[in-house]
C-alpha cells in the first residue's frame, strides 16, 4: 500500500527559511576561510624564517670564533659558502681608489669606506674599512686614518648580496658613492695596476683603534630574531578569527530562528 505524504505549508516555509539562513553565510564563510589561510600561511612562514635565522646565527657564531684564515688560502677554494669566515689579508691600500657606501650612523648618517687592498701576488680585494661621518668623507679630513705601506687587515668575509631593491637609489659612479653594496660595480670603477679587484667577495674589517676614522666593525653580529614573536601573533590572530566566526554564525542562526 503506497503512502503519499504531502509537505505541509509550514514545513516548506521552515526549510526555505533554513536555506536562506545558510545562504546568507556563504560570503562571510568564504572571506573568513581566505583570511584564515592567509594568517596560517604567514605564521608558518615565520616559523620557517625562525629556523633559518637560528641556523644563520649558529653559523656566524661558529665562524667568527674559529681561527683566522689567510685570504690566499680561502681564495684557493670555493668561496660560495665562505661568508663570515674570519680572514687576514696583507698588502697595500690604494686610498686614491676608495669608494663610499651609504651607512646610517648614531643620530646622523655617513659612509662606509671601501678600499682595494693589493695583495703580494698582484690581486686586490676590496676591504670595507668601516664608517666615517659624512663631514669626514674627504680623505684630506682624516689623514690619520690612511695607513701607508704594507698592512695586515683582519675581518669577516662577506659575499655580495642580491640585486639592489628597486626603491634603493642607484649608485653615483661620478661621486664614487653607492647606496647598496654593488661590489661588482665598485670593482669595475677601480683599477689596481690595470687589474680590477676581486668582485666575488669583500672583507668587513674588524674594529681597530685608530687616530681617525674609519675604525672598522661594519658587520652587525647582533642579528635581531623576532620571528617566533611574529609567528605567535599571526597564529593568535587566526585563533581570534576562528572564534569570531563561530560566534557570528551562532548569532546569525539564533537571530534568524527568533
């Protein structure tokens, strides 16, 4: 015996109302889902950055405390992973070829002085000798900071960074001034006995006691590491978003029923 159950008008109206209530949540749900994915992605990225920074700090700490290596020995091998190696280099500075790299100072700004050091074998390596106030950029204003003759420099090997960001001003070759360590361009503007200095690396000289600047120490070894803080912030925002979304849905559904 077949049973025919007819849908009453009240039941049909209830189903229609429920459908409309849930349809009204489509937009907020989509927006909340996209925001949640973004927040979780940013938090995960900061965790990855945290591991990268911890590895970098550990590598720097190990290398700066290791025995110094002669630059000639380092150059005889692959230098692609030589950054932050503590080296010594002996040679003669060519102060007439020094170049300048913009550097913020304590309450003011100035320049890092990069000078080619000619080694005994005729090659030259660029040395970042450190900071000078902008008022002492000219060599004649700091005669006590221009060592003559054969000198031995110790410092950390640095590899040229990536391409200059688009917002950083271009270097002014006519004034021998740069705003990004474009070592290849600097080396191309120098000629030590008709030979360009090496452009694959440079040396950040250690801090020294000198009668006049520069005095070295351009490398910042106190690297900031706030990636865990940033990760917690992004994940906390994701949790807050989830709570707000749940409360919103509950409020909408209860309000619609009322």
